C-alpha cells in the first residue's frame, strides 16, 4: 500500500483530503515570518503562563494591566525619538514595576491611585502618537500586537529575555510562593517580602514587555491572566497549575497563529477569543462539575 493509502487508513478519510490538510499545516513553516511568529509566540506563552499563576495568586491582575498601559507611554515616546519602542516599553514597565512592588501589601486598596496613573500614562501615549509624524503602524502594533511582523533579531531578543525571566522566576520560586500565600507569616519567618515583591514586579514588567509583541497593550490579559485563571480552577497544586497555565497559553497562541494564517483577521483577536471562550466554558461548566462530584459515590 502506498503512503496515501496508509495515511487514509489511519485517518479514515480520503487520501487527497488528508494529504492536502497535512500540506496546508506544513505550509505554515514554509514562510520565515511564520517561523519567527511561532518561535517568539512559544517563548512568550511559556513566560506568560508561568508568571500568570503568581499574578492570579497575588491578586495583581490590575497591576499587570496597569504596567502594560504605563509601558505604552514609554514605547510611544521612544517611537517619537526614533528609537526601538521595546526599549521605551521596557524602561517604563521596569521602573513602574519596581515602584509598585515596593508598595507590597499597601498596593491593595490603591486601585484608584493606580487607575489614575494608568489613565494619565495612556493619555501621554496618545500625545506621543500625535507628535509622531511617521506611519501609525508601530502604534497600532503596540496596542494590538503584531507578531506576524516580528523579525529574526526580535525573536533572538525575545528568547534571551524569556530565558532570563524564567530563570529569575525559578530562582525565587519557593520564597515567592510562601510570600504570595501568606505575606505576614513569610515576613515573620525572615523572608524579604518587600525585595521579593519588587523582584516579582520587575520580572512581570519584562514578561509584559514580551507579551505586548503578541497581543498588544490592550489585550495583555489574554496571555498573562486568563490561562492561569483557568488553571487554578482545576488544581490547587502550584506546579500543576503553572504547567497547566503554560500549556493553555501555548495552545491559545499556536491555535491563534494557525487560524490567522488562513484568515485576514489579526492574530490577537483569535488568541484572545480562544482564551475568553475557554474561560467562559470553564466558569459555566464549573457548577455542573461540582454537582456531579457531589453525586458521585466515594471511592474507598
């Protein structure tokens, strides 16, 4: 039997249809821009999925969202100065992240202050855009992501930054987990909670900077918060939740890139839609799952 027949037998479909589908999927990697997108998207998804668990655990979702908007002002300022927007984005997010981290527990209850700063920096970004005399493509990419336009050099930077981010997160994993669960007890046991808070927010700032390339400033929740928010509903074990969040972020990113390859619509739309739909299904189905577990006989 030839290879067409073998493949058709395995899939129970016609040889022509099966091999066309296989060729279509393989075509994704015939173009360098798609290879770059998958490489960068994979690293960003891993970082976002891992750090997202701590964002959810520490109730820092709003702070993460604020960092992305604050970074937008830095990125647009860099564009006005004819610099790489990533440098401006990184500078603003890191400085702001360190300042937010220094607040520690005092951050809670200061949503109004952060919201005011967030609105002002977003307005500052709009001002910088109005001062920019070039094309609006870069500003659009910052707001909504433009992973299909990422260069090979940007991929290298993303992989290096992502590797450093993951290494830093692994280095502070145990004390950060302790401080995230009970900051007061961790402080009483001698854990440097303020330094950990600052370090975590700086790591988050780098993660936000990376994720902006994929989903943009306005859609940052899709990769950093949503996968982790789904994962914690299935397990209370930290490592399992982190791995689950990473796998979900990878699935959303890869599926979004694949669908966008055959569609004229932006990648970020598909990534955010897949993430939202999954979260919605989990939330709606959760009560039914709880009822089923209660009705199921206990296993001795």
